[in-house]
C-alpha cells in the first residue's frame, strides 16, 4: 500500500505507542484529521487500539503490517523521513 505523508506521520508517531493527546501533540494535526486517519489505519490493520483500564485511555500502536509499511515508505522516500518525534 502506498502511504500519504499524513498516514506516514501518524504511523511514525505511534511507533512506541501513544495516546490521542500525545498524537495531537506529536503531529500537530487537528482533531478531525487525526480521527479520519486513525479510523482508516485501524480499518486496514496498520494500527491497533489498546484500552488502558486503569487510566481509562486508549493507546494506539503499530501492528506488524504498519511497521512494514512505515519501513517501505522510508526506503522509497528518504527525503521525507521524519527523524524523531519528541
């Protein structure tokens, strides 16, 4: 699958697992944009959502397919690679 830069940005931000507020901060995307891409990436199996009962929050994390797509994107687009999220 060919990723857009926005999809890549979301996947890159979720490499180590993030909550929704962390995702907003990492990507600087607005609420509607994040929701749109999260729903799509969850539907095609590139992300998974884990519910943390103790804190009542959801954490998003890459699946194996998401990791493979992220690696493929970075090999094909070295000039667009995001070095590190904070």
